[in-house]
C-alpha cells in the first residue's frame, strides 16, 4: 500500500464525516489548521469563495473547525470580514486548541462548540515587527515594562533593560493589545450577544440594554487579556474556566452523535497534518485539496 493510497483512503473517510457534520450543523463546514498569519490571508479568502461557490447546499451558515496556536489580530479581523461577507451565521468548533488570536477568532462567532478536552487561550496578540516580520507576543513585554516602572528602586538589570527599550515597539505592542480588546468588544456585541435580549441570571426576564451588552463584552475582553491572572501565554482555558467567566459555550461532551461527527472529521485530519508536518492546511469536502 503506497502512502498516496493510504492518504486517499483517509480522505474518503474524512469527506464522509464532513458531510455528516454539515448535516448535524446545518451549515457548510471547513477545517482550519495553522497560524493566523498575513501570508495566509489570500489563500483563506480564495478558499472561502471556492467553498461558497461549490457547496451543494444553500446554507447561509458556516462552521469552522479551528486548530491554531494564534497569530495576528489584524489578520483575524480580515478573515472574519471574509466569513461574514459570505455567511450570515458563523460558528466555531474547537475539538483541540485555539489559542490567543484563535480565541479572538472564536469570539466573532455566533456560537462556540467545545467539549471537555477542548481549550481556548488567553488573549496575547502577536504583533508583526516591521524590521524582521516576526510575530511576537505583546502582553508579556508590556507587563514586564510596567512591572519595572512601578519599582521604587531599580536593579542594574532593570536599568539595562529600560535603556535598551524600543519605544516604537512598545507602542506597537500596546496598539496590538488595544486592537484585540476592541475587536472582542465589537464582535461579542454584534454576534454572540445578538440573541441575548433578556436577563437570565440577575433581574431575570428584564430586557438587556445595548450598554449592558457593551459592558459585559468589555468585562470578558479584559479578563481574557489579563496576563497576570492566567500567568502564561499558553495557559489552557477549558470549558469550566470559560464558564467561570460566564462565556456561553455549546458543550457537546455528552452529545454522542455530534461528538462522533466532530472527532470523525477532526482526528484523521489532524493525524494527516501532524504526520506530514504541515504548517497550514484548509479542508472542505467539496473543494479539491
């Protein structure tokens, strides 16, 4: 059996599972693996246009099965614009992980589907440096500078760091942090909170005002970007941690049919990706790979 035949057999199974998941979700379904990086934007745009034109369904909804370690908030914003141009409803399914900018991406969805083994991550935007083009996490740098500035007495190491401080980079990192929070606040109100019309915990049954939605969105954005609370850029935020922040998650842990459909699609694909060490990969059952 050749590797090509083996992979083709896997994709026969994957495509069938994708069709099953489309029926379950009543939407088009795509798989996204990799960083959210500017270099991938055009590929993503063209792929979504291809999916929309070739889908045998007439769905106005799409479900994105997302697996990412994060990336650029600016690119996330552009990808959300593409999805929203072609679909009125956007759902995110996270069987494994969606960290940092992946978490921001998910917050642009109408619904987020996770199970007990899934994880989002704290929001720590990765900013592209103009001199090297590298993406670097911003909040750790900002927090360290703030920590030093607050000290009443500086150590020699503190003095060296402050002297080497690049103010342009610091400003860039602060802008990245602020953009991430602004995107979250905007998307939560516009999409995730769109059906939140009446209070369900406090003041049950009373109408929810626009100001209350904005305040709640700001609270979530602030907590997700609280680097001191989560301690680590790579901290796993599972369903329980997210629910403690009162973020509504669709938990499919005990929905055997949906869980099997999601894992039947996700697991063979991630196995294929890991085996071939692919940095970036998109899949849809109706678009040739």
